[in-house]
């Protein structure tokens, strides 16, 4: 078997282990380390080492072996964890990432850096330090004997590596093994049965073996206490025991007898199950079931794997995207069929109408199920920031605590990929420009440790991500002075919101010294541009001396949404349903014109600006008087607006197509879709329409 086919799985799992190792190290309490945390960190390093050794990645295996040695001493309480150890282990994780990237063909690894961190970690592992006596003394884990069964086709090299890793954990015995095939490949194809006596947990063994063995073809049996040395014969504690006649078998896992029946031979491995001891009743005897020598030695028997089935599978993003595209086309086809069926007489085609209704329900359920595959928790992005904050705060000489809220909030994977870099820059900006030094915070009457908070939550049909800090806030006058020095047209009486937006201008920076962290004016303009490219927007608020909050509003998904179709003249537009509050036909007395320029409508005591869609897009309209048409109330960015349209057509599930990629960017339009009749309908940018309501020229009477 070509083990290279498992490389992708190994790289993915190794990266997951590295992320787990890093997050656990960052959350480790050095004054009172949690033994479970130390064990989890050790298991992560051990799993990477096992897979790397199996696939022949010696550089990765050598470095993780050094990590494993230090972590093993820590979890055994032979050493006390220190900040220097955590730093070295984190650097080791960074080097491992570069080594794994090199094996994937992405650049080359720095061998000197790998050797330096390996020597550093080995030096720390040799430090003599007496651990603090714990209040509760945990007894060492008992050695357990586990039976490992699997079916696979493995080359001899993989077999040697795999068995070597298992022997490193304890005492290994090969009970059943397939013969080596003839030819150049020399593969060992068939059933394997192994017995391992070790302190390793079943999950550790599964992680080690699943790098080369499919989970559904692997079974790790429950552990049984290993026989004591005093009770065992020379064959590693398994095999023949002598028991006094009349004494019941004490261990159901092994055969107990005083003598073999005439003519029968001991199993080749020296253990197995035989007739009950003389005088032992059948009720007390160990049940042979499938543990007989015949059953154990039979390579043809397929072992059920119900206990170790994997609850998830790995699928490439390309396959998921293809599936989503096909579901999108299915939604369009269903809409076409539904529109065609409306032209038929329902009394004559009742069954067709019922079938179309069922198809619509099934299509919607399928769409929701497929879209959920791409939905990931925002924790995938938030998890990268504890390390970033820790390292950057140390470099800047600041004390910072990172808090995250709403890590389980889900959004589309495509959106996650687009916001990772902008969020990284915003966090760095808060750390460098927002949070003050400990001395400055102390002088301002604040705690020396500043706080950066990452918060995510759903609001309507969008997700809102906030980056806030309790630092010094933005300096209005400094921003205005910098803008004037760059020749920008500004005024002292500008609203705060307009002043804050100046920092998003290209090349704008108020930093007095250029460093490797900030000062070149590159970043905030890129943040705004990337967020807008993802269909979102950035809002900023700041209070001097109290802090700054930056809010990013993004669509939940970039593929399919529910929308309301509206008509203006002969044109059809789509309004995302998440922005629609209500629709109504206004009374003439509720329509007001302010200064002959702006149309307002009174809705339950509140006056809302009216945006005539026909005037906005220069379209002919059948409705001249707003009182003779329909108003659709939209809410976005905390404000409401009344959209004047000719007619409400219906509600649809639409597939979003990029207008910018196929044509160009159009103000007020976020995309396009294909309707059931095959025509293209434009999707309105509700947030942009709400913002446009502030411009009286767009809504002039």
C-alpha cells in the first residue's frame, strides 16, 4: 500500500494536534498545573511523533520526541512547569509547523532553528527540580492488556515502524499476522491481531494507528489487568498458570488449568483458552466465545468494528463547494418547475401540485443540510489570537488579557477565510495603539492589565464580530492634525464618526515611530476593503480614555438566502428577507414632504424616510404617488427606511451569483440570481439603501 495517500490526513490531524497543544499551553496555570491538561499536551505531541515516524518524517519525529520527553517529565511531576518551558514548547510547535509545511511542498524548513529548539528543550528536560508535594497523590496508571485487531495492506517498512511504535509503549505480542506477499511490493495484506500490555489509553492507540489504518477497520479492545509477575510464567505474563484443583478461575481473560487433556497442544503463542480446571463448575469457568485459538488465528473472519467507528469523515473543501453549487442549481430548477406548474389547472393536475409542494420542502431541507456542512464556529478564527496577544504583548512590554465571547457562533467557511486577516490586524492595532503601558494605565487609575474582547453574535441575517479594548481610545485632534498634514480636507466641527473613518484612508497612521508592528499606514484600509468585498461593513466607535470598539457586520453565508421579490415597472428585485420588517400600503394623510425635498411616511408614530426604488435606479414606474404603491420597511444598521415599490411578487429561496465577478460592482446591488422563468433579478443591498436614506438627493420628491 502506498502510504503517501494518507499524508493529507496526517498533515490535517497533526495541525489539529498542534493547535490543541498551543491552546492548552497558553491556558496552563503554572502555579497549579492541571494533570489532565499536561496529559492532553503530552498525547498531542505523542500522536504527532507516532504518525511522523510511521511516514518516515524523521525531522518531525526527532523534534516531537524532545517535546515528548519534557512533557513526560512534567506530567509525571518530575519537573515543575516554568514560563521558559512554555516558551520553548510554543517555539517548538512553530518549528514543527514549518517542517510539516515543507513536507507538503510549501517552502523549506529551517534545520538550524529546529536543532536550536531541540537542544533548548532537551536542556530544559534535564533540569533537576523537586516537584511540590501534591495534596492528593495519584497512583500510577495500571498496565492493561489490550487486544488490537485490524485489517490492512501494509508494506514491510510501515509494519516495522508501526510495531516499533507499539513496542515503545510496552510489551507487544503479535498473535495473528498475514504473510508477506511475493513481488517487489512485499505487502502484508490481511487480518492482524496484536496484544499490547502498557499504560497507554485506548484513545492514544487509536490515534497512533489511524494514521495508516481506516477507523472502520480498527478495533482496540477494552483493557484487562495485566497478570502480576509472581503469577506468570516466563512468557511475558500470559499463558499457563497453575491453580489448585477446585479453585475457580480468578481471571476470566486467561485459561487456568492444572494439566492439558491428553493429545492437545498449547497454542503457539503460549496462551489461549482451554477446558476448565478440574473441579471448576461451568458457571465459574471463563466463556470461550470468540477468544478461542481457532477464532483468534482465523484470518478470514471479519471483526465487527462497532465500538471504534469514527463519528466523522474528512472531505475536501472542493467537494463541498461542488455539492453546494449542485444544490444551488437544483433550487433554480425547482423554482422553474414550480413556476411552470402554476400555469396548469390544479383541478386536473392535483397530484402534480402535491408533488411540487413536496419537492419544494425537500429542496429546502436539502439546502439547509448542505449549507450546514460549510458552517463553522467562529472559534476557528478566535483560537489563533491567544498566542498572538501573548507574544505581541511581551514584545511591547504590556499586560493584556484576551476575552472571547460567542465562540460557538457559526458562519460560512468562505466568510471565515475572508475575515481571518482583517481580524488579525484589528487585534494587533488594539494591542499597539489602544492598550496603554502598565505605567500609563496605573497613572490613569486603571488596572495594569488591559483587556481586549472578541465577541461574535447573530443579528438578523448577519453575523456581527466586535473587537473592543479598554485602552486610551482614539485621539480626535491627533487624527485631524495628521489628516491636514497629508492634505486631506477636514474641519474641526466634523462629527466623531467622520473623524474615526479617516483612519481607514490608505497610508494613514498616527504612530510616531515606525516599528515591525505598526506605523506604516498599511492595514486599516485593507481591512475595510476586504470586509466590503465580503459583503460586509466596518463601524467604529471610541471614547477617549475608555477604549475603542470596532464592529464588523457580515452575511452568514455567501451562497443561498431567503428573499422577497418585488416589482418596479417591469423589473424584478430581490430583498433579503432578514432585513424586511413589514410591508404596507400607506394612507395619503401619512405621507409628508419636508422642505419640498424629502418624502417621509408615518408608521405607528415614527416618521421614516421613503426611498423610491424607481427614482433610485432611474426606472419607469407605474406608481407615481407613494400612497398608491407598496412600502417595504427595511431595518439595517440600527435604522429603518421605507422602500417604495410597485408590487410584492412573492417569497423565494434564491441562489446568489456574483454580479461583480460577471459584470461590475453596482451601488445598491449586492448580487444577482436566476428566477424560475430564467430571467436575472438583482439582489438589493439593504444596508446601502438605509445609508442612502441619509442623502436627500436620492429620495427627493
